[in-house]
C-alpha cells in the first residue's frame, strides 16, 4: 500500500510538471524549459542522496550505461514536453501510454526476447488507439500533428530508456540513475542557450521552478514506490496519470477530452494491461522452470 500510494503521488507531481510545461510553452524555448526542469530536479535528487546515503550514492563505475539511459531519457523529455506544448493535457498523456507498446518492439529487436501473438496483437491494437486519439485533430491541424509526433517520439525513447534500465537496475541505486539522468538533461539543454532564451518575469520564474521541483519530487516518490512494491503491482497505476491530466487540464486550461480521446485512451490502456498480464504469466513460468545446468 505504501508503494502504491507513492506511485499515485508521483503521478500527481509529474502531472503538475507537465501542466507547468504546457503553460510555459508559448513563452519560452523548449530547451530553456527542459533546463529548469532538469536543473531544479537534480537539486532535489542531490539533497535526497545526501540524506539517504551521502555523496557515495552519486558515485558509479558504469558511466557508459548511464550515458545511454540518460541520452534516451533526455530525448524523451524533449519529445514529451513538446507534445504537451502542442496538445491538450489529456491527449498528450494518453499518447504517452504507448511507451509499453514500444517496449515490446524494442525488447524483441534489441534483447532478442521471443514475442508471441498475444503481445504483438496488443501492440497493434494499442497503436490503433493512438491513431484514434491523434488522428482526427492531427489531420486538420498541423500543430496537433506535430504534437502527436513529438509525443510518440517521447514514448518511444522513454521505452528505450526502460530497456536500458532493465540492465542497470540490478547494479545501480535508483537515486544514482536519476542523478545522472538529470545531470545529462541539464547539460544538453544548456547547449540550446545560444539559440535565444527568454528572461522570465516573477510569475514565469515561479512556474519554471515549480515544474522543476515537481519533477524532482515526483522522481523521488517514483523511486520509493519501487522500493516498497514490485513493478508488476505498480504498473497498472501508471494510468492514474490520466485522472490527474484531466483534472489539471480542466481547472488550469479549461480543456475537456473529446469522445474519441476517451475511446482511444481506453484502447491503449487495455493493450498495456494485456501486455502487463502476459509479462506476469511469462514471469511465473520462468520462476517455476528448472534452472539450466
């Protein structure tokens, strides 16, 4: 229950972060928004690291693995943020649910996992839901089409980061992984400074800082959720993000999802749950099978 509560709270903080990004989008370059998100998020991670284990928690001997995961995560952050700038909160959140579909594709191509008809069918059905979410508006609005493309890029590279995390999680602390991710995102986004950043006023600076701190705190709650509960237990609660997105979209931006967005979201979530169910079945089979000698 503690793990589930942490996961729900993490989703709420991430929703606040994405709402901040959506509000800031018309006024600031994307690179500047990412810089504030990553910089203040890294500050939260560093404070947590010193409280939990001291500077040694930020040390690693696996820089190459961190680099791959962090670069994929940074590209995902740029893509996701751009999606939220161009799309309503609920639409961008729903398209982000396509990440588990990409995980299946990448696990088959990169890790050599055998993927049978159940999971491939779920992938095809899930992407049908994504088309239903983005298709009608994207066909009439170039900004919506760009937003859907960026959101899909964010989901795909998020899935790539998850693949790298599978190889790292057994050896590296989640705080260490989060720190190098934030540090890489801060450095890469800082490279966009020559392309014209905007000096924020007081209100805008407050929202920039709020987004960064919310992202950092959300990252901490996410880390704690996996400390207290198994990933398979927590996975269905990823979809709580849709509730937060709808609430913030309505009260902050006066947005309400259309009928096709609700239907498409239901299809994508159903596909993700089928993939999760199949992963659990395979996990049980592996646990019961005798070890290879």
